[in-house]
C-alpha cells in the first residue's frame, strides 16, 4: 500500500503540467489510438463511442474533465487513508473528528465551510479564466468552448519540476497520470460505497483483513 500511495503522490505532483494530448485539439481526433492515456492491448476504451461522435472541441473538454476528476480522486483517496489514520490524534479541530471518512465533512465546524467554498470558488474561477472562452464570445452551439491556446489540464503548476523535456518521456508521464487518475476514481467510488454500506472506515477494513 505504501508503494501505491507514493506512486499516487508523484502522479498528482506532476498533475498540473500541460497535457500533451491537447496541445492541438486536432491531435485528439487524428489518431485516437495514439493519444496520451491509450495503452495496448485495450487502446481507447470507449464502448459508447462518445469519442467517435464528438468534435475536436468536445474531445478536448472530455480530456479536461478526465484530468480534473482524476486529480481530485487521487487527492480524495489519500484523504480517505490519511484522514482515518490520524483521526483522534491530529491537532486540527482539537482531534474531535473521528469515524469513517465519509462522516468527517459533517463534523467540520460551520465556519470552516466558508474557507472551503472560497478556496474552491477561487480555483474554479482561475481555471475557467485560463481555459475557457468567455461565454459571450462562444457560438450558441458550442457552449463551454476551450481556448485554442489552452491545453487541457495545464494549470502551470509543477513545483517539483517533474515534467520531462523529452516528448516521449512526457507522454509516458502523462499516461501514468491518466491511469492513476482513472484508478483513483474507481477507488474513491469504492471507498464511498463500502463505508456507506457498513459504516466502517477503509483503514478499519484493511486492519481486519490483515
């Protein structure tokens, strides 16, 4: 489990570097089997043929959404495990928060909600300003259009300088980020479902099965 957590941390640390797949939106539709995140033997897993029905602009939005949700999920998985591991011993909130991670948010003091909302709002506003065309400038049939010079997922955030200069290495790192994000989305959903079913924390499940 330690190896998994370390891998996830490294993936999320480089998560905000630009995504090679969308430096040109036409690259998305030109060769779907070769886009970042496509691995053999599966290739592109798209049973509903969403990519086949999408325009270049729509494909870019799909990748933006996948990256954003994958990054949030990676942080959520770490939050589940760390939050439950330190419960009752952390200095935050006088160590009064305990129980399964899905109940922690309801135990947070009311005043903290304002900080959470302000932080998320500021982040989303910054992301929208950087990546999206102003709604007043969008064609009626192209709502949510991304800027031509914006690469999905590119938040200019790489504090550890992990983004490789070599295009092949960059593609490999981006594929790892996408794959870790996809796994994390499934893991976070599983954590939520499991704790909702029996009311036990994920750490408690790991301890019981050890």
